[in-house]
C-alpha cells in the first residue's frame, strides 16, 4: 500500500511552523503573529485540498493512509488515516486555528509568557489535534491524546486569567487521570489481542475485528470510557471545564471546548463502540442517564451563572450531553446527528467565546451584571452575538438545529421518555441564551459600557464573519457534512451490531442518502 | 613419583576471563591508581589527573562493555555472569555515572570552589573547618571513592553467587556512605545523612548476610544456580528458604529504596551533596535492581509462587507510600527522593511480571529514570542563593521567568517522571505496565496508573511554581551559569530523555538483544 502524505503534512506544517515562530525575535511580536497566522492558513489550505481529494463514496474506510513502523517490539506503527467523521473534525480544527489567531490578536499581550510562545503553543496544539483525530494506531492515538495536554496546560497557566494556576492544574490532573486509566485499558487490549491472535497489535482495524470476551470488554471499556467522559466532559466528570474555559484566553477556550473536548465524544463513537460492542450495549443505560442529567444540569447551571465565560462553558456541558446521548442511543440518526453536532457545536461555541471575549476585554469584566445595553453602543457586536447564541440554542435555520433535531429523532425512535426529557434541554437553552442576551445587550447603558465598549473593528469582523457564514450555511444545507459522516456512522452501527428500529417517522438523515 | 603427586592436592589455576571482566577490572584498577594519585601527586595536579583517570576509566569500561556484547557466559570460576542483562546494566551504569561525574566535576557553581567539604574529617562548625574553608582548600578525594563505588556497582548485578554479591554490595556501599557526608554546605545535615545511611546500610547488609547463611543452610551452596537446583530437586520443606529469601530481599530492597525499607532515602538524598545524590539515585538503583532480578529470577524462580505475593505487596506499598509522602514535601530534594521511591515501585511491576518482558521493561525504565534523575539533580545544583543551593520549593517560584531554558529542562525531566508520552518516562512506564498485564499482575498495574496520576500532581506543582508564579522579591535565588561540565551533563540528559521518548525502538532493540540471564 502506498503512503499518502496529506495527513503527515498537516502534522508537520504546524510543528515546523511553531519552531519557526520561536526563532522570531522576542520583541517582534507582530511578525510572530503574522507568521503563525500564515502557517495556520497554509495548514487550512492543505486541509481544503485534502478534503477535495476525499472519496465520499468510501467515507467508511480510512483514506490518506500513512504508516511506518515506530516501535516494532510492540508492533506499534505511526499510522494515520481518516474516515468521514475524522475528516470533518480535522477540518473543524484547522479552520478554527486561523480564526482563533486572528480574533485573539492581542490576547497574549502583556501576559506572563511571550507572544511568540503563545502562538507557537497554539500551532503545536493544532498538530496534536490533527494527530489525535488522524491516528489509526491506538498507541499513537494515546500519545496524541496525552501530549495534547501539555500545550493546553501552558496556554491556560501562562496566558490565562486570575485563577489560571488552579484551572490549569485541575485540567491537567483530571485529564491525566482519565488518560492513565485509558493507558491501562489500552495495554490490556494489546495483551488480549496477543492472546487471541498470537501477536499483539495496536492497529484499530485489526482490534475492531477481534471478538473479545464480554467480561474483559467491560473492564477495557471502563478505562476508555472514563477517559472520554472526563474529556468530553459528561456529568459528573465536568467540573474542570468551567474553570479551564473561564480562566483561559477566548482563543484557548475555543480550541479547548470546540475541538479538544470533541476527542471525548469522537473517542466514544470510534473506540468505545467499535472496539467493545458488547460492553457498549451493557453500558448504554448508564451513559444515557448521565447524558440526560448532563443536558438538564448543564443548562440549569448555565442559567445560574453570573460569569459570561462560565455560562458558555456550562452550555457546552449541556451540548455534550446531547452528543453523548446521540452516540449511545445506537441509531443511525442519533449518531449522524452527534457527528454533525460535534462540528456545529465547534463553530457556534467558537463564535460565542470569541465575541464574548471581545465584549469582556472591552469592559474588563466577565460579570454579566457589569453589562447592559451593548446593542446601542455596539450593534454589530450585539448582532453577531445574538446569531451565535441563537445557533447555540438550536434555532431552525442555524446549524445546531439540524444536529440537535437528528439526535432527538434518533432518541425518540428508541427511548421515547428519554427524548421527552432531553427536549426540555432545548427549552432551557432558549432561557440561558436569551437571558444572557437580555441582561448584557439590552436595557439602559451603564456608564462604563458606554465609555469602554466600542463596536467590532475590521480584524474582529474578519475573524467572526466566516464563523457566521458556516453556521448559517450548515443550518440550511448540512447535507455535504452528513454525506461524509454517514458511511462512517454506518460502519460503527454495523460494528456495534445495532440496526435502526422500524421507523415510526420518515428517516431524515437518509433523505438523499443513496 | 606417583605417591608424591597424590600427596600434593591437585590445584587448578583459576581461569579468569579478562576480556569479559574488563569493564569491572578497568574501573577498579583506575580506582587504585586514583588512590595513588591522591597520595603521591602534589595537590595542584590532582584534579586534572583525577578527571583524566575517571573519564578514561568510564569510557574505557564502556568500550569494553560494547566489545563484550553478545557474551553469554559464567566467568571467574562461576562467580560472575557476563550476559546480556549484565552488559546492558553495566553500560547504563557507566553512562549514568559519566553524566553524574560531569556534575561532580563542576567548580564554577559554588563560589567557594566545589560542592565538597574542604576537609571531611573536620567537625562541622569547628574552628578547623573554618580554617580550611578560609584557606580555600579543595579536595579530590571524592574521585577514588567514586570509582570504587562504580566498580562495585558493575559487579553487583553480575554476581552469580551470594558471597560475591555481598562483596560487591559492600564495595559499592562503603564509598557511598563517605561520599554522602562530603557536602560543603550544611555539613551537619550531610554528616547526619551519612551516619544514618551507614547504620541502616550496615544493618541491611547484615540481613543480606543472614539470608545468605540460611540459603546456604538449605542448599549447601551460595551459588545462585546451585540454589535453583536445590529447589528443583528437593521440593519439600521450604521454611528455611523462605526465611532466607525474606532476609535477602530486605538487604536488596533497602538499596532499591522500596517501602517499607525506604526511610533512609529522603534524609540521605537531602543531606548528600546534590551531585552525589543524583549519582546514587540513578546508579545504585540500576545495580540493585540488577541484583534483585538475578536473585529472584535465577536462584528463586522455582519458588516464585511463594515470593510473588510478597513482591506484590511491596510494589503496591512502594508506589503508594512514595506518591503520598511526596505530595507533602516542601523541599525539592526530599520531593525527588520520595519520587524516586514511587518510581522504584513502578519498576517493581516489572519484577512481579515474572517474564523476560518484565526484565526488559524494568531495564528500560531504569535507564529512563536514571537519566532524568541525574539531569534533575544537576539542575538542583544550579539554583542557589547566598547560602548555597535553594532547595525549598517556594524559592523556585518564577524560575521560568528568570531562566527559561533551565526551567524548561527541569520541566521536561518532571514530565518524564510523570510519564507523559514522548518523554523517556512514558517509554519506561509503558514497557513495565505492558509486562505487568502480560504477566497477570493487572491489579498492580491499576494501582500503578492511579499512583502515576497522583504523582503527576506533585511534579506538575513544581512546573506551576516555576512557570505560573511570580518570582520572589529581591534576594531570591537565581540560576548560576555553570561551566561546560554541568552544561554538558544537562544537555546530554535532555537529549536522551527526548530521544528515548520519541524513538523508543532504539532502546527496545538494545534490551531485546540483551536477552535473558545466563545460569
């Protein structure tokens, strides 16, 4: 098999870029930022070119495969490849990085660390994000999964808000704990594969083909699932997220919540379900209960927040509940919806965090109570914030609606009552978004707001505009993404041995699917 | 004629395989020369001569190890085994000792000269001592001690009978006791550490010897393969063996620093001159693990089901005690000491795996741990205030701002200890944990991963201190710019930590070539 170099390029370009950025003199901050932006745009351009090469008909297979032996003693390969789901998540990651760099042009100014260090860490993180979605060798996946923590840890700890130390350490320890449990399961899986086939392997496809004894599956599943549940995060493993998101810069928060946390739900879909089908069925009731609790609890918490960034973080806890629910209801609508949701949530949360960040940096406060009447002084800012918020509450016509609807349809097909409870989450979403909008953007204008808050400027508009375009475009026409995702979802459904229940409503996702 | 020939007892000239023994002989020979240099050469020539001797001996011995690769035989009339694991450990000890020696040779960091006492025999705080300090005396007596110690370490994991092993244990331990007491600063602490180490060390040696005696009582021989044969042939009453094994294990586990025989570690690591701490933390562990493996796998493989539960408990206890106590430390050297206890616990997972994978995993872990340890202690020597090394953790606050490069190197070593992927520490952890699960020791591995997660906390805390906190106000410690010696040591340690992390196959190839023990 010939190796394809697309994915390797997506890994190498940001890494080399990070090294180049570190060579820029410390004082020349603008050059470092420009260089980083250029590199992230090149990476994004490569991603687009790669996406055009992607064969949608074969989206269930791993395309652009690249593999070389890495640690032959343990049969470990440096193996990359993407199916439809991984492809869209990589596209999400590489498209958000230039936006984050552009929007957060002044985020690192005056921080403890240098500006070139900030942008270099973001580029390193970009490489790790590509790697974690592209790895088809479980050992390699684990390496990226853990290595990813280090740049984020420094991004929060060196460039974050007042409680950054606490937030950074909490983030790292939660993630490490999950990661180490996963390591034990991963090694267990390797040993099991050795016992079953005579030679141990970390290759995903070979491992997915094994039939592991159900009791062993449960143990191995537990290690992987806890790691992903912490990452995603599901209630009750979520407490690190509001702290980490609130204390990091808006850009870091976007990458953290928008992309990194997707590794958790991506991992559930790809690894938990396909590798441990029996255990996944066994765990389904528990996961669904946790997911529904997360939907409602996250939304209620969001309503009660007084801090804009913590509010956005809690909305994500609620949304991750939806994504996990969609994955574990074991219907193709649910899983397609979840995969699409991962992308949509990435864009709408990015818009919320970035515009929220503009607002916060202008006023110098994160408290909702400090704002009011912003739409009078900064109409464009308020308007874009409203669109992002409406997308987050799943207004029809904006992207999140389609995915949330698919997840709920998938849920109703199998668990009516769960669907009913989860739907409450949408009502609550309207409440937290609109209340926040009302409190910050409408009403009388406090003096401090009138004085400090000015409207979005060129660079900021340039950063936000693509996000809104994507949100609206995917809201009206999500089919391209669904077409890419669906074959991979079908593969998962097949692996996990689930078939959709006899449809009581006309299937939506398969509408034009051939 | 014939009658006369019968009357004289037949005497075989012992055969000595000089080539195979060359690494040990070179280092011990150099040690003797080094003593002579100390005695005969005028003081101003001693340092340069000693350094030449030390590095020539280490390099020469390493070359001899490489030249002997592939050897798989018992030499020196059945008392020394030169096999793959021996050579791998000897090579590791020599590399680690060479890096540590670079740190010991540093003379630019301490304004008073080097980090060793101007006269070790003077009473701490006495007038004598003050006089010597004022005169600016610099001693080089540490080098012969160092070489003897390394010689003992090379022999310890190679010994195939318990008496040779005991002699090696003493040869490596006695110089260490003295070296621990040589610190220039905080003399009292250093001497206390030395005495503590000596008394407890002598005690554990006695345990080792008693265990040897009991095993001799059972098997009628002290050779490891002889004991193994005795165990296979008379599978009956093993009471004497078990008592012997228990006592022997106490002696070995003491040197490893495994709980509950770890109490000396924090005090000794703290009191010893920091360069010596790095040396002993890295090299002693390699040698002692080598000996432990050889005893357990070669001699006592037949009764593995009897000693395995004991090692289970000790491995778990060591991991738990090491991590929990490290959490509460406020002194960087004590924290690293408890961390080394926890690391010993992780390495013991390889021992309970009962397989060649377990042996190989622990060997990889030892190398990874040793390199990071020598590097970390080398950096500790650089962070100083007016009274000497600033070892209180609070003094490390904001180090990343003042000296980003040094702080980054230290952070790398800490991440390696914590076992973050792409550092050497992860390679080691992965290897021992895999061996552990393959060997059916899954519960221990689970305890191991949980302990690793807890351990990450205190490693990360130091990173937080260095990078995320503001430096102390005026008068805080600063990083001294060292001479080429320490710089080279840290550079090599950093490079190896990264290389073993990113390209683990290199070291896996080496250990799998090492194969298994010769009997």
